[in-house]
């Protein structure tokens, strides 16, 4: 899956992905309205963290993790 295909799939699911650097690490910030199903899918993602500062989920910047997230949605 290409980067644009991944972004498109996430946007369809209601998730806005954004590349960020937070605490000297590269992450993909996942912004979305509260949704039990989406939260459950993100929680299955290895290395995910909730950022109180950014008020969104962060996952390591990794194509395979994004593909797995899409499968879990």
C-alpha cells in the first residue's frame, strides 16, 4: 500500500493522520472524534501512545503499523 492509499483509507475511517515530532521521536498523530471502535483499533497497535499534550493517539512512524491499523478498523 502506498502512503497516499494509507492516508486515504484512514481519512475514510474518520482519522486524520499527521506526521509529527514529539519528544524527539517521529510519530504519526491520529486525530479523530471519540469512537469506541477506532480507539480499540488504535489500542491494538504496537508502540502506540496517548499524548496528553497533543490530545491524540501517536503511533510510531512505520508503514507496516499503519497497514495493520487499517486492517483492524
